[in-house]
C-alpha cells in the first residue's frame, strides 16, 4: 500500500490542520504554521498518517516540539477518545488470546497501521495541561513491559478535574475506551 495522499487530499488536510492550529494557539504559542506545513508537504507518509488520525476523529494538532529530536508533536486533541478508535483491546497478543467476543482490532496494532504511537503517560498528562480531555471516555497509553508481561495494560482519563492512570487486563475492551496517538514530524 502506498502511504501518500493525492494532491486534493493533501490540500484539504492542510486546510483543516491550519484552521485547527490557528483556532487553538494556546496549544502551541511559540510556533508558526508555515514551517509545520512545509514539513508535512515534505513527508508524504507522515501526511498520510495525519489523514488517518483525522479520519478516525482524532482532531490532530501540534502541541509542541520533541525536546530530544526537535520534531513537531501532533497529538489527538478531540475532546473525547477518537470515535474511530474505540472498543479495542490493548495489543495483538491480547486480541489473539480472546476466545470469544473479540474486538475488531487492538490499539497498538491500529496505531502501527496508522504510522503513529500511543501516548506515553507523560505525553497524556502534558496534553491535559492544554485542555480537558477524556471527561467521558478513556484512552489506552503505552504500557511498561513488566506490566504487559503480567497481562495488564494502562489507560488514562480525566475525572473530578484530575488526571488518573489506571490498569486493566490487556484483553479488555469497552465502547468508551480508545487511544490517543502522537506523530513525530
């Protein structure tokens, strides 16, 4: 599969991303749009991934720069966990171990197919400083290997004006739990 957009698709995506960027300047006060757009135009596979984030109702927006690489960080900024990425167990191993009532996919595999990553707990908490997210839903996050090896996985949400990190069996899935993604550009 070729991971690129047609010129028409890319133009439409850039228009949506630019409008969201300009509407939500508090998320990225120090940044300007033009170099970000240039990076998107120079990276067809990343533009394709941003389109997947947008199509699954993630409402991606730039929330800053990665301090290690200097890359722009696009994160799902939809108020609730993206509608097109809910009711998923954590990863492929969890999906494979379910005997019945399997969900359609897993969060880790879907993220991989989209060319993005699940947020870390630190990234999730950083996002929550920019607004109030997941007031009715929750989002799977990257999980340490030692927790995953024991069958667990982590997720976060915001309740009572506080960000909570919880655990659940990796095989579990709920209609209100999805995942938020980050794309390094």
